[in-house]
C-alpha cells in the first residue's frame, strides 16, 4: 500500500517537532538517542503499513520437456524428441535447469529439473494406448522447483483422446507458466 508512504514526511516532522518542544530535562545525548529511536520506530511502522518488502530477482529458467510416448507417435519421432530435448538442455545457461516428463495414457517424471539433463534412454513406464496431454501439463506444473521462471516444452503429435489440454493450458497461464 504505497499510499502510506505519504505519511512519512508529516509524521517525521511531527516527531521532530515534539522532541524539540519537549520540556523534559535530560542530558543532550539522551535527547538525541530518544529522537533517533522515535524516528526509527516511526519509519518501521510506516514501512510496515506500506508493506515495503525486498524482492529477489528470479534466477534461472526451469524447463520441463513433455515427450509423447503414445502409440500414435512413431518410435523414431519419440527418439528425435528425446535427442532434441538433450540438445536443447546442453545449450542452456548454467543457471537454468531442465527435466523430462513422458506421457501417454498417464504421465511420469523421467528426470527432475537439474543443471545437467541426461536422457540416454526412456526409463519411465507409461501406458501407450491413449494420449493425455492434460495430465502431462498438470504434472509438469506441480513438479517445478520453487524458484526461477517455469516453462514447459511439448513434443507431441497433438492427437489427444483423454483429458482437456486447452483447459489445462489456461490454468497454467494463470500460474505464470509458459508453454512452448
């Protein structure tokens, strides 16, 4: 509430005026100490009312590669997606993290976000009979680390036959997650 910062000048002027007009007989160093303490408490109170806070910048990018492992995607294209994910993660900055999620009928985490993504082969087991992009999007949204910017990269043929990817995408946008 930055409007409370308008109270800063009149309140400090009032505290200084009261200290100057005070008829209390104390030593000079106590008078100055009292004034400084009153000013510090007044500043702290006004800053608390204004909800002043120090924000840290978001460092790094967290990327989850969502790879379609359903039967509708040929195994050669699945391998190309795995190789592209490994290539893109090798070109990222040192502060960025990358992970992988595979999906079909359901979704599973292949690799959590870390500075060095290694995908020699797929190890997570998911059903391949159907394609549920929405479950992969939801799993990716909850698996992100707490710090950093979040991005999902989808490798799929788009033939979804379970779930609703559009609704899941709209909910991701409300969370500030970017989908590529």
